[in-house]
C-alpha cells in the first residue's frame, strides 16, 4: 500500500522537531552513511526518515545509533517486530488469516510464519519500540508502536509522532496504517489500538456500578472514543440484571445481532433516562476535555486495579488519552514509565512480564489513594 501524499519533511522542519527531543543531537548522517547502513543491515529507510536522520542524529537512551551503535543492538532492533510476531505464534496462538493453514507442530508453524514474514514490509526503529515502515522513496507513513502483536498507531506521520511523543501535541487527524500485513493489527487484528473501543470486561456487581459503567462509556464518547454496539448492549444487560430501571434499558439489553445498529440510539435514550447526559463535564479549558479526561483516567485506573482492564491495555490508555492529551502531567509519568517497561518485551526474559504488570497495578493503586487530580510533582 502506498504512503499518503503528504509533503516531504524538510531539513529545517526536521531540525525543528529535533529541538523538542531534549537529547544530544549529533551531526546528521551523510548520504553515504545512510546508504552504508542500509546495505549492511539489508533494509531501506523511508524518505522522511532519511531526511530526519540527515538533519541530525539523536543520541541517548532509546535512540538507535546508526553511526556508532553496536551491530548486534541495531540488528536486534530491526529484528524485533518479526521476532515479536513469532513469539506470539509460539506462545499466544497467533496466526495471520492470509497465511496457509497453521501446521499442527509448533516448530513447523514457526518455520512457515517466518517464511511468510519475509514478504512483509520491513519496520525500521525510530525510537524505542516505535517503528516506521522502511519503504524506499516513500514518505508519510504513520509511526507504529510495536510490542509483539500488540501494535498501535502512534503518529499520523514521522513529524506528528515526534510532536506527540516528545511535546504532548498531535494533529488530531485520524491515521490508518499504510503497509500490508502490519495494517492488520491496527484494523481489526489482535493488537490493542488505543484509539479503538476500551477493551474492559464487565465489572459491575451493583446497580450503582452498572450506572457508573454507563457514565464511563458516555465520557469516552465525549472525548471522541468509539464503542462497539456489543459493548453498549452488554452494559445494558449487566445493568438490567442488577435491577437498574429505565424505560429503554430492556430494549437496549435485548437487541439481537441483527438489530445491533440500534444500540447507539438506545444507549443515548438510557443515558438521558439515567440523567447522565446533563451531568457530563463541559469543555471549558485550553486542554480539550480536561475534566472528562482526568475522570476517565481515574476510572481506567480503577478498572486496572479491580482486574476488569489488563494492566498493559490500561497503561496504554492512560498514556495516550491521559498523560499525552493532558500535556504530560508529571504525576502520571511513573505509570507511563512502568507501562513502557511492560511493553519493552525485547529487553525482557521471554514470558517474564508478571512483575511488570504488577508494577502498573501498584502504581495505579497508589495514584487512586491520593487526591484527585493528583497534584503536580
């Protein structure tokens, strides 16, 4: 698939972006150096990635050092996306629908998967576990955050990604992955896309909690998050079982698969009957939906603590919709750091994520125990 026809990054624009990084910027790579890196490791930089690296070479933790970095480190970063998929083929049952039927033997499944992955566009590390497709002569691809098959969009293009990751700003445009195979994960595959509906499990055990679940869904929609009709129907069914009473609730809870397009309309009616629409926070500050986002962060942290939302998914949500969208408040930084550590699968012993997940839960519990919103540190 071709990259969007957006303007090519200029050297001046690249230097301006690098001014946001708060890390050492070494002299940029020459064309000869860029060509040598590509030849040595067998990949190509996208056109905007080449411009970015020729304007200056960021150095420091997380940044691949294409000039003086160790060959094993650079090769490992380049191999990371494929090795992550293979890890989930072996340990999580992943199998791409377009591949041939999965062999019964794991060793043979890995052999077939590795052979199929050779035809997937190469992903090239930008920073940490953020990657750009390495397509020669093309520019404008979205940046992907890659942790095994947990793959999400993290910027509409390279410039948008840098503004988002390092300055807490983004264009707000809706991006789509632009390369075959990897787009599967952000367009319905098994990865967690933080712009997709929140993947929490039903958690209400009382009527009050069921109504709180409706408020959470209403707040998410307020800041622009989407919901599957099945989520709304399930919330209605849970509330109905817990004796919440409104005129439209039985209609929402009783929708069949063929009737699910009615879910959003009935959801609005239930919100109105529960008097939840009138009490939603207003958008009154320079930060879009600031009050609503802080309330949602607290609700997502509660879901993480009570087990209704997986720690990694909850941490990603707080990072994307809370920390970044709220201007990167320092109080949330420890949770973001723990989420990043959890996601940095390549640096971990295989299968040893438990303590890192527990660290996210512990930090969520600590935040919830203090004043809200948490004071600036």
